């Protein structure tokens, strides 16, 4: 059986390895690390110019694709004014490694709900459902002209 440290040792990129090392100290939902703090920790570890929020999220996706149960949740925390971000709520996204099957199942249900929502949207677009406009409910134009009209001046 492969353990967590073996997975990290086999990671090709510095980013995933650094993410894994940091997240290994955040096992269990109660130890979730705030997303902004995780980014700061990665930037200290790898250099600020090597990591931004998007790269961090791609690294998390890569870990998940390797089977690491990186979960997300919303955690209560203070705003971070020094980062230049003005937040209206004190709840921020956090990441953690699932400690229990229950933690993973809770995350999985929420994560899959995003996929179901996207799937419903794509199906509706494929069916070309009626669309609501400021003038009222109208049928979309037929054929490729629909796309052309989006960019007409």
C-alpha cells in the first residue's frame, strides 16, 4: 500500500510537493488552512513569482488527480487587510486532507453538486431553451446566426 509521503516523493513538480508538505500538517476539517494563508505559505516556500492563486488551485487539482483527498470547506477567519483584499464576510475557503471517510464524503457531495449544476447548464444550452431578455421571454434565433449576433456591432 502506498502512503502519503510516497505519493509526495513521486510528485514531479515542486509546487505539488510543497503543497503536499503544507497540507500534510492540515489533516482533518478542524485544521483546515485558509486559502490566502496557504498561498502565502507556498510563496514563502517557493518564491512569490512562482506561485499565484491559479497555479495553487491547479496544484491542488493535480494532487486530487493522484488520489490525495484534498478537501475544501468554508472556515471562519479574520479578514487579511495586509493582502489588499476587502472581504465582507468572515468565512473564507480553506483546504485540508480528509481525516475520515465522512469528511471526504461531505466534501465529495458538495464538489459533485458543482458538476451537476454545470451539466444541467450545458444540457439547457444544447437544447437551446428559451432565454429571458429585458424585453421578455423570447426564442433564441435558429442556427449559427445566434453566435454571430452576439458579436454584431
